[in-house]
C-alpha cells in the first residue's frame, strides 16, 4: 500500500467516525435503553378451540381447582373468547384473574351444614 492509498484510507475512516458521531446525536442512541433479553418461548398446548397454555400452567390450574374445575374454567373462557373475539396474552392468567373477581361457591358454614343433614 503506497502513501497515497494510506492517506485516502485514513480520510475514509475519519469520515466514517464523524458520520457515526452525527448519527448518535441525531438518533439519540446514547439515551436509548438496550432491549430486554427475551425469555425462551415454551410450546403452548391447545386445550380448547380458543384456549391454549403451557403444560406447567395447566398443571397449576389442576392443583388449584382440580380436574373438573379446571375444565369448567377452560370451557367458560373458550365460550367467552369464541363469542366475543377477545384475545388475551395469557389464558392461564385470565382464568386466575376471573377467579379472583368471581370466586366460586363458598363452603357452607357449620350451622348451614348441620341444617342440610
């Protein structure tokens, strides 16, 4: 590489540095937050036409509500999503939120249980 080519290369590199500095100013890259690392996606299983969740989420619902209670809640969510066209980020969390707002039937108190016998 001769001196002329070396000079041209240094000029190009200097020009590139200046352009990079201008871009940082214009775009404000020094103020932009780096992107958050993404969690690896876990495969969702379809439990109804409009309801899907991971196996872990499904097992959590089984632990909380039993098999029958979980299936009832999945059917209710499926009917709601199918009839309204609503979409949720997490069907599992939607079921838990609905349960928190509208808890199922309460266990009867002792006096009522005795009357029922």
